[in-house]
C-alpha cells in the first residue's frame, strides 16, 4: 500500500527509499533557491562609490580691464551747403559733374551775364557823370570862397556853392555804390562752391529762368571731418552714472572717449574720432540722448547718412572679474557657476553677470579672488560631486584690450561729463 506525503506545496508518493530520496532532493533545491535570493538582496543593498568627475577650471584673478561700448551710429556731413543763385536770370550752363568731389572756389554754374554787364556799364556811366558834376561844383566853390571874403559875393552865394558841392559829392558816392552792386550781381553769375566736398544732383537744368522760388541749384556736403551721431537711452545714461558712482567703472578724464568707427563689413576705419557734442536735452519723441563724434575722413570713405558702429574706448573696469561665457549657466533663479571647493567637491554659486568681454563675461557679484570656476565638465554637475581638475591656469582675456564689451548687451552707457 502506498502512502502520500505532503511537503510545503509539493506532494510526493512514498515508495520506500525512492520516496525518501525525492524528499531530500526537494529540500536541497529549496535551500539553494533561498541561498540565491538572499545573495541577490545583499548585492542590491551594496552601493558603489561615487567616481570623481574630471573638469577644467580657471582661477579668478581680479584685475583692471579696459572696456568699450558699441552703439549703432549714423554719419552726417559736418557742413552741408545748399548752393543757391543770388540773382534772377537764365541759367546758362552747369560746369561740374554731378556726384563728384569739388574744391573750395570751384565753378559749378554759369548764368547769362549780358544783362548784368549792361547794368555795370550803366552804373559806370552814371558814376562818371556824377564825378563831372562834382568837379564843376568844386570849381564853383573855389571861386566863390575868396569873393565872399572880399564881400564881392553874398553869404547866400557861398552857401549855395557849398551845398552844390556837397550834394555832388554825395551823388558820386551813391553812383559808386550802384556800380559796386552791379559788379556784385555780375559776379554772382559765376556760381562756385564755397567749401570742398561732394556734390549733389543739379536741381535746375540749363536754360531755366532762375528766380526766388527755384533758386536752389544743388548741394555740397563736406566729407572731412565727418560727424558720427549715436544715441543713448535714459536708462543707459543712468546706469552708466550709477556704475561710475559705485566705482565699478572709471571714465576717462573729462569724458574724453576715443571713438573707433566699425564699418558694415566689420573692418575698422583707420581714423579715430572724439566726442565733440552732447545734446543739451533728451529727444522728446524718442527719449534718447544724442552724442556726436568728429572723425577725420580723408578721401571721403565715409559718406553722409551711412550706418556704422561707434565704439567708445577709454573706460576702465577696476578689479574686474571675468569668466568664460561657457562657464556661466542659467536656471530658474538666474545665472550661476560651479566652483571647486576646498574639499575638492563642486559648489553651486549664484552670480550677477555684467556685459560680455569678448568670449568672457563680467561677473559683478558672486565670485571673489582665487575662486576656481569650472569651465568644462559642469553641465550635469550636482552639488558635492568630487572633481579632479585636469587643467588649471590663470584667466586671460580672450580679446584685445578695450575691444571686449559688446553693444548687443548695452549694459553700460557712457555720456559726456557734465550731462
């Protein structure tokens, strides 16, 4: 007769020794399974050590740095002349090439001179007649004076002779003035440029009768020196003054900024300028403050109404802290950097940024001297992460002195002193 034995959830048929071996095998398998499960649990509880992260860092070294400011600017002729005809008459000929450069005193237009030459001749004849009349009056006066002294003529005769002479002398002066006027009108028939510059288009054609309504003939714009105008907002001016007051910025003496002109292709204009004018008030329509630089422009490379960029140089940022732009990150609470702590672990450091300096960034607050700022390797950094600095070198500016600040940020705005 067979007996049924139960063990756990398994059921075995007891067949003597064979049954006992089956039970032993089942127990042995269960023990191995429990041992494996226990071993898995222990391995899950063991946490591997945090491996250090290799990073590249730079050391903060505050130093005085030259800074510059860039603004969109527009050129303007320093002296634009409107060429007008001074007398009425027919325009005979244009003798200049439109759009060309002219020298001071160069003839540009000729008007018909014949009517004005006739006026000169008539005035000259009138003067000759008055001179003859004055000569006769003088001779009469010379005869009258001694006779009146001998009482041969009355005092009335002397007075009449004197009045006739003085009247004749006055008529001579009047005739001289009329002759001079006629000569001036004749000279105005030759119209020359009063300045050296570039000419505009002729507004009147040959043969046109010129009068007061259409007297403008063309324009001449002086190209050297040329003005470069740019504007600052009220906020920029105030921020600049605040930074100077807080000694975050040292302006050049008397606001004497040197002005570089940057052409449309990014090249630097070979001549530098100086700020020569600051508007007395803000523009009521735009709310901006106008500054003007005077720049030598030999050869007329710059033309009026051309858009350029004006770079102001001469300011110094004392004890400035700059870090590479790629070291600065931005989160929900603002900008921050990762620094290497004294224990060799990463530290989160919020910072206040200023303007760009080439490929670097000015840090106004948050860093101090000898801080080691992580430049590369800090994208996925966590606070307290062990780090290994693989390259450590003093910070160097990545651009030439004074050419780092970029106008795109427009953080600071210089204004001429006293405004």
